[in-house]
C-alpha cells in the first residue's frame, strides 16, 4: 500500500503583499471590462456603474483567490477559437 503522506500537496499561501497585488490587478481588469461594457452597450449611469462595480469585485476576488489560474483561464477564454487544442 502506498504511503498517503507522499500524496499530500502543501500549497504555498501567498503573503499579504502578493494578495494585495492580485487584488489590485484584478480590480484594474474589472475597471477595463466594466468601462468597455459601459461604452459598448451605451448603458445609463446607474446600469453602467452597477456593471462596472460588479466586474471590479468579481475580477478582484477571482484574481486574489485563484491567482495565476484565474489569469490563465481568462486568457484561454479570450483566445477560445485560436487557443490550445
């Protein structure tokens, strides 16, 4: 029988500085996504603000929690027709 201790992965927890960098970069992406949606769909002030705030919160929290996996997933999503096969 295999040793179960050899199967355990210890994942490194990001330090507070890395978490703040992840949060900031995700928030910046949310600003870009929300602003582009606001302009493209010609949203009114309340709707545009709601979309932008939602995008900021979702991108910031996603980047903070998932880190590089969040960004890789986003890049694969945006490159979907031309992405890896």
